[in-house]
C-alpha cells in the first residue's frame, strides 16, 4: 500500500513537471531567465527548501524531476562548486540570514563560487593549513595562499578555510568563511596542466576583508563543516547525486553567460564538438567496448576480460549508489560511504586510461584519425589523475573506509593534541607569536 502511494505521488510529480516544461521551456530564452524560472518553480534543486530553488522534496521525486527535464531536451540547472557544495553547506550549517542572502542566487545561477581549501603545505593533511584570518572589529582580515581552486577565475565568492587560532590543536583552530573575491588583495593565477588546460588556480589573498557575518558555523569549528563539504564533493565525484546540471554553460555574472541566449550556447557547443569530437562517457566500459570494436580487438580474450572486469566494478558501484540512496531516503545522510564511490571512480578512470591507450597503441600518442575520437581518449588519459586527488586522495579515502566503516584502529597522530603553533609544518617550524598565528606564508 505504501509503495502504491509513493508511486502515485511520483506519477503526479512527473505529470506536473511535463506540463510545466511544455509551458515554459524555450530554447530562445536567455540563460539567466531560464535558470530563474527553474528556481522559482522549485525544479532547479528540488531537495532544497521552497523559495530557495527547491520544494523540499524527497530524492526519488528529485530524480523524477531531473529525468523529465532531460527527456524534454531542456537545459539542466546551474552546476558548479557553489551549487554542489555551497548551497548544501549553507542549508546545513548556515544561519537563516545567510541562507536567504546566498542560496536563492546559487539556485538561479546568478553566482559562481569556488573552494579555497588546499594549500602548498596542506593537501591530504588539510588540517595543517596556515592561511590566517585575524579579527579586526566587525571583520576578519585574511592573508595566505590557496591551491587547486577550480572556477576561481570567474567566481564571485569562495568557501574559505582559515586558521583563526594557533594556540589550540590544528583541527580546533580552523574557521569556515564565505569570502567575496571581487575585491583588492585577491590574485588568481591559473595552473597549466599536462593536458594543456588550466582547470585549476592558485589564489593569493593579501589583507582581504571578510565581514564577521560571513562566518559559517561557530568560530573555531570549521573542521566539521569542511568534512561535510568534502562529503558533498565526494558524492558528486562518486556518482551519488541526482542532479544533471547544464554542461554547456557556467553560472555567475563574471562568467558572462547569463545574458546570452540558450540557442547560441547550444550552437557554440555543437560547433566545438564538430571541431573536436567528444566521446560521451569516455571513461565507461561501453566506451572501451566501442573502441575495442573499432580497432578490431573486441574478440581478443585478454581485452574482453579487462573490459568485463571494468564492467563488473561499474555495475557493483551502481548498485552501491542505489543502496546509498535508499539509506538517505530513511533519513541518514551518507558519510564515509561517499568515499567508496570516490575510490571506485578513481579506479575506473585508471582502468579506462590503461585499456584505451593499450588498444590505441602508437596512435595513443596522436590526436588525429578516426579511432582517436579527436583526442578524447588521450585527453582523458592526461586528465584522469585528478580523480585520485580532488576531494581527498585515494589514500585518505581508504583511511576513512577503514576507520569509519570497518572499525579499524586510527593511524597514530603524534600531533593530534598539540597546539598548532608548536608544530613543524613542511620544512618550516612554526613559532608562536602574540597573535596566536604562525608566520605569514
């Protein structure tokens, strides 16, 4: 009986979305107009509260909504760090004023945010970060450097982890802020990668001002908020989300796309694909099967075995995602389980890289020719390493799985309870000073 009622409710949602799309979806709308319509209807991020881009619906209904948007050929909601991490973090930890100030803008794609977490000396050991925030009346003054920040070049704001107290152990002196990036003292430098792109940036902050009301969560309690942020990121990377954000457009005024017509953006995307074809799902077992067939090795028993193993891993992960969604439907958010999806995604990426390059042989060194798909496999091979780093390295994921899921003992941490100013960070020993903060980086 419960199942039948749930099915009826999902059918009602499906019918409502179809009717709404027929009345509202037009390819000649401006991008910003369309995203605002989606948010106002509660279809942009359905699990978010009403009036903030959603309608507080359950994940099954959210999945139905995104399926119908895709089936209609309509553009999905805005996608980026702000939408993937910023919105959920504000809904979980932010004040009501912060939610009303920022979440609607994120839902409508009016703002683009980035993440300012990692530093040159604080990657896997994120709690060892040194960027400082010092209180000055009703504001904080920030100095330091961040690394591997995606979308920082066009972001209006950043999710910032800063050290606000060096007299306590490293995890207890960190605070979580939202910082405006369109101000003096913010310098963004792109990092050129081996695939020729500059997907990430390093960000230098010099005397950058953050209003006191931009503190998210309690002072000195930024570490739990950071952990939640990484969980949301791992869910996205590991395939645990339900949304299908738009891939041809980016949010935010600084990105310059909100006032452009969707039809123009679609045509530009198609033109780019014609010039440099992209294989959909290039890291999937299906893509490996197609490539094996194209190079005449689909009957090779070793090739078939490798692709079958990859397929088995992919299917096992798909079933794990379904189970995780069922757990969330019962009211419990995913915790370290998200690490499993993240770890599998990294492994599938490496398998796709190794299989595709072995199938291409010498042609894997060039980007021309029918079987190279315009260099899609080569680009994937040069880019896939980031999957093992972004959102926490594979080693960190294994630690989380071992300690929090399997109940194994924690790794020894001799610095766990030591005041941060007494620690040796990198090759430079931090010395205490009157402010409780270490030397400026």
